[in-house]
C-alpha cells in the first residue's frame, strides 16, 4: 500500500492597508460563516473565517483586539480597521478572517453558524452544514452569542 503525504497549503494575506501581514497553513481548507448578532454587527454581514492550522498562524504588524464577550475577542488592524480574527480567550484560538486572503484562500464553504439569525435579505447557497443558535452553542459548550 502506498501512502500519499500531503503538505498543508501555505497562504499569505494582509489587511486593507497592508500594515498587518498574515500567513498560515491549511491542512483541511474550509470556510465557515457566522451569522450571530455580534459578527453581523462587527462586519456588516456574516463573518467568514478560514480553518487554518492553529500552530501555523503568524501575524506581523500592529494589531488590537476587542473583548466582545466573556469568551471571545475580535482582532483588527488599528490603522485601517480590517477584521483580522475572531478568537476564543480560554484557549487563544484564532479564526482568521477569510477576507485577508486572495480568493478566501481557495477554500470551500463547509459550515454556517447561527443560521436562524441570518437576515432575510441574504442566504448562502450550497450544501454546507448549517447549525442553528442552539446547535452552535452546544458545539462550543456554552455561552451566549460570541
């Protein structure tokens, strides 16, 4: 039997003004969309994140973060305001903004969170997994909108 080793894909991106550079590896390229109230208020739509290998994320340049709830923070560029990440404070995980990368890193949309909060004005087409608020909160084991 032959084993095929696949190397993670390396992606590089930046904020709108270029002050913040981001790179990461994608072992399993995947986009996620969140429709929670805070993500929509923060980004004026769904927040799209890309599933990057946690230990591969490198962020260079000035960043700031805003603690949006007991368990979450949102990173942004202090110069241009670009959203950089959504993070969970208990483990330091960062879910990078897909908009930082050309063509959203080429990753397919696989998962939507808080679909019952999605405004009537838009819906995302496709056969990705769609979780309600209750299902999303259960997945992340507690807490309110992030």
